[in-house]
C-alpha cells in the first residue's frame, strides 16, 4: 500500500532476527470472549 509504514517495519524486524512462526488460530475460550467478528464495528466510519 503506497505510503504505508508496514513494509519498513517488516524489513526492520527481519533484519533484527529473521525468524518467523505460523500465526496462532484465535479461539474463544477462557475469561475473555470475542465481542463480534472482525473487522468489528469500531473500525467502520460513517
């Protein structure tokens, strides 16, 4: 995405370590439950 800082951050992280792991699968267990599915109403702008 033009103007995004994510590629710079990803390059910086890779230079620091370079190791990657598979992301964990989110689960609804334990004390805190999901409020709503992603992306969630809090990211929507009218």
